[in-house]
């Protein structure tokens, strides 16, 4: 359901006189139970519809017309159930201690058909030292409300026979050739249908890339899937436009069909447009789709249940999803959006707020994967008037409370089946408002694989796996949602205080605070006993991670950058440490020189290092791999007995054993300091990390190692390009469940594309472009057009076609060539034979009879290119693409 609480809005205020409350503090004061009795009486009156008795609970100072206005907003016909929950209580200024409070209360009111939440501010007083039943309401104000929660039901009195019924949404037609139909209704009208019978789902995605994915999924540009049942949700306003109602004929209700329809609603209904109200209501409450929004759960015979949805709140508003296999088949902007802004978008445009700073405390039990946490977020609203915001937090972490110093204890709701929490405020928030939230939570966490580069276990044969079990480690990172965070990641600073059991230590995003730094009051107030390890991320990060294991410090050093290079420590030097599982200590020690050399090399290329420290965490694992949050590089080190069967992987470079280390450290610059603005742009992070690793291979091991990597880049790019364009990002290989496709294209092909870009614009312009791009995008989320702009500026060369073909296209150029030599000239002719026109720099190597060789780069940027060069001695042979730097298929012309 995403962020779609379009139904949230502030309701009218009814304010009685001026009542000033002090700033609410965190915890409620000790309960004088007279107030609870008063709220119970309000609840009883609401539940029994006795609005006329409400004035008996209010003070005589509360003007009668205001009482009536307030009550009329709450008492409405048909309330079946009312719940009044006190959220917060602070002393009223001007009242004698213990005799006056401002209460924040949630009123949950439900009728047979719908429900609403109202957040109410109540001032209550009693005469000095009065009896428990002498509390009266002196002022009341309905601050915000959530309306539009509906019950859904199958209309049990109507069944239809359908013949060639069609239901349409963009790029989708459901046709029920023959069958039965039931309507799903709410108080606001028809909001769904249930279809049984013989039908066909036709889905024809608009964008070419999505048609390519459809060919992978279904073998054809258009999916045509027979189905026998479907559940549809739509806005009541769209019913007649989307459904060919003339193809429905009333039929007698068949009780068995009706029961099936009801079961289907119970099973499939709550998966979308549904809120989880936990302690407030056990019923399933639904939102109505907004006009234009649409959802269909279609039980196809061949592909299982496929979910089509069109959701206006999403940047890419059309999706086709396979819930069982958790696979996204299609995801793209609707035609109207493509016309408006093309295929690219910046996910930040959807962000409701910026997080400025986090204070994350966590007590982590790695053996039970249990976490108890408390996080303070300082955030700034981007738009005026919102009265709610959404936090991302793992579904299994139970929120114990959300408190704001300005608004007291806050109501929070969970969206069903999603890792998100909606926080409701008792007032509309002004734009640019700075809000502090303190969120307490606890529960099981789901650690993630060190999976940036790791293999799926299924790719290794079981008999090759472990004899010695690896030392367990627990990594909580981007996918674990282990602390409440912005659903759309943004850059923020943080302090992390992590407590782990005896015998364990952790490595986390941020510079470890040294023992010499003073313990602060905050440290003493952490949920643990003050023995927390503290990490300071003073430079902004997109996300924070922690890895817990039995670590020992294997090595440490301080890396001082060369003069003139940007140094985040101001000359003190970057603290580098290697923490390793005890069995890996020796290997950890041996790595320190490589780590230092890699960091110096990258700082030299970019002109600076982004973060003030780096800890390499060496953990044991079955398979190689790595993961690189800011300030940290986690490196899987396979235990000795694990023999690997992954030689044939895009990320396996036997001639370059430092590969993973080099790739992961490069992520400090690419991926962390410079982020990417949505999944289409992940190649910027992986491509640069991979290319920097290749440059380091040349630096440390020579040209041979570099060319070996280029050869592998080219091989994988040619082999896998038909799986989709680089811009498909994490969706590459996703449909077939083959992560190596992602590595082949988003790592290797991207790196090769950067190398071709370099050969096209020349070394000087290339490295100037890298620095310009890095400088402009540091602590931001970048896109391909930002990269293009940087290189166009420094090179003065238009690069639109280059990026269109290599990043957004999935073809591999076919180059037909012929060469001749003699008479003091070498002549080469290229012809682009693949249809699309590419920019491909190609190395032409001249082998002379005396054994010397000469490499020349020919920019093939036209349909036909004739190139010649004068030679001063006998030529033996001419070779094309000997260095594998061009991603192309070469054919010698006949
Ligand atoms: Zn990577």
C-alpha cells in the first residue's frame, strides 16, 4: 500500500477557551484513576449513543455551543463499538498540582460499515482535592482524524452470470468468457469484484524494456494467461468505466459459490488496502482505492496468482507481481507519467521528510536474533499540513511507544504485511517543522546475507559445503529495517550505541569512539548498562549497519593521505582497523597493507577519502562475498574446508585475490558517499566499485591482471545482455532467480562501459569527469544524467547516445571489420551491422615483423568508419579488440 494514507486529514477544530498545557513530557504522570473513570464514561456514552448525556461530563465553564459542536463530531448514528485510549497526560498550567491535566486520547469509533480514529485533546479538572468522580472536561478539541476505514463484504443477495465480461486497467484486460461474478461492497459503493469461471488475463506492458522482461517471464511480449478466479479492487467511482457491466446478467445466488467468494475475500482481501490496528480492533479494516488506483489478484493456471496493481502514490505506478515467489515481473510508470517525465525519476521526490540525525541504541542478542532498541530521530517535514508520517521498521519489531517532546505520546498504526509504521500527530505539521521522535521497539530481527557479492547457497553443491562450521555472525543492514528509518533513504548523521552479550563485539557504521573520549550522560542513559560500543557517523550515510560476532582486533593503523587530498580527519589520519573472527586473525593481520594501499590509491583517483575511519570486519562464511555500509567493509572469508564451486561466476577473479576487498572498499566512495537515486541507478555504485577494483588490479598486479578482468567483463556482458539493460538494476536476473545476471551486467558490464567511456573521452577528461561527478554528488543520490552532465562538461562532447545505448539499451553492437596492410599503411574498416548505432572505442593492435606491437584506439561512432595509419616497418598482423575493452561482437568481413 506504500505511503497511501490519502485518507488522513485534519478535521475541524472545536476549541473551548484558552487552555495552555505545558510541554508534554515522555511518560504519563501517575494515574489518578478518576480521569480513567471519566474517559470510561465518555466511552460508554459513545458506545450507547447517549449524546444528550455528554454535557453531564463537562464543566459548566465549557460553553454549551462548543460542547455541542465537539460532541456532534463524535456522536454519530450507528456506533457499535467505541474505544477511548489515553495516549498522554501532562499537568495543566494554572491548575493545582494533581487537579488539572491535558489528555491526549484516541477515540476509535466503529459502525457496522466503517470506522474512524479521532485524536482528541481534552483538558480535565476537578475541584481542589475533589473526589474521583468530580473530574470534568473543561476544554476539548478533536485534533486530527483518520477516516475512510471500511468493512468490505461480498454482496450476498446478488450473483451474476458473465459472458465475455471485461475489466480493464492500463495495459491490462481481464476477460471472463464464461463464469460467475460477485460484487464486493463498502458503504461507499462497489469497490471490488470476485470472478469465477473461465477467463484470460492479458497484460501488455508499454515500455520496451518491460516487454523484454515479459519475454523472459512468459515467452512473449504480451502475457495471455488463462485464469479460473480473480479478485479485483477499484474505486467505486471507476466501477462503470472499468467493468463492462452490460455483460453481467443477474442469476440466482448459489450458496456454494457465495461461500467460495467470501472465502476468497477473507484470504486475498487483507493483502492490500488494509490496516493492522492491533490492540484497537481485531477486525479487518480496509481503505478504498483512490480514483485511478486498481488491483487484481488473478489465479492463473500456469503462473499461480499474479497481482497487477496501479497505485498513484508510487513513482512507478504499474506493477505485476508474483506474491508466492516474491518476484516483480513488471514495474514502470504509466503512459501519462512517461509522457510527463520519461522513464527516469528521483525517488526523493516522494519523500515526506528528511531525517537530519539518528541516535540509535540497540541491545542485540545474536544467538536468539533478538533486538531491543530505542531510536531518536530528528527530522524535518518537507510539506506543510501533514498530520502523519511513515517510518520503515521491520514487521517483527513490536513498537512499544513513540513519543515526541512536542506532541507527547503518539498514535501509531501498522500497515498490514509491510515493514512500516504510520505515526499520527495530534495536529497538522507546518512545513520545515523540526520534529523529534523517540521510538522504542523490540523483537526478532532478520539478519541478512553478506550479500552484496555473495553467491546464493544453491549455487554450490551441498557436498562441497562445510566441514568446519563457520563462526556465526549477524549482519543487520539495509534489508533488515532494524531501526526506524525514512522509507525513502536519505543522508543523515548518527550515533549508534550497541550492546552485545559477553564474548561478542560488533562493528557498525561510524567511527568507533575511542576509550579516551569521555562517557556522556547519554551513554549512561542507554537501555543497557552503559557498556555499549559507541559509533559516531559524523559524515552523512544513507543507512546504518551493524555486524555482531566474536571478533578480535587483528590489526590497526592510521592512513595519512597525500598532501592536497581531501582528508575528513583534517590531517589526523584515517583510522583503519581489521576485526576478525579468531580463526581469521592471521589473515586479518595480513590484509592491513592491502587495505592501506587500496585506500591511498582510491583517494589518489578521486582526490579525497569520504569517511574518517574504516573497519574491515572479516567474518567466516561458506561462500565469498562482501557488504559495504559506510565506515565498514564486511568481508566473507570462506572457512578453509569449504571448497567452492563458483569459479564460473561474474565476480570470481582467480588472478586477483584482493578483488572483494578492493571492490568493497571502493563502495566507501561509490554507493556510500555518492548514492544512487533509485534502483535503476545502482550501476553507478557497482560499476564504479568494480572499475576501481580493476584499476587497482592494474596498479597492484599489472596489465595482465587488468586485461583478465576486462576479458571477463566482456564475456559476461555479451553472454547476459539480452536479460535486460543495465538500468534494470536489481531486477536483472530476478525473474529467473539468477543473481549472477545482476553481477554480470550491473557489476561487469557497467565497469566495461566506464572503461569505454574513458577511452572515448581520453584519460584526462575521464578522471576530471570522475572528480567532478564525485564532488557534485557527494552525500547525494545520483542519477545517470548527473554522470552524463559531468562528462559532457569536462569533455565538451555530447554523450546522450553513448548512455542511451549502453545503460538503457540491451543490445550488444555487432561490428564487421576488415583490415589490410602494406605499402607503409595499415587500413581498417568497421561497419556497424547490428541496427542500432553505438559509440564503441576499439583497440587496433599492429604486430610488426620485428616483434614490436602498437595499440591504437579507434572510435567507432558512425555506421562506417575507415581508419588508417602510416607504418615505418614491415607489419605481420593486425588484431582487433585484443584487450577485450570493447563490448562488441566482431565479425571479419568476407
Ligand atoms: Zn558491490
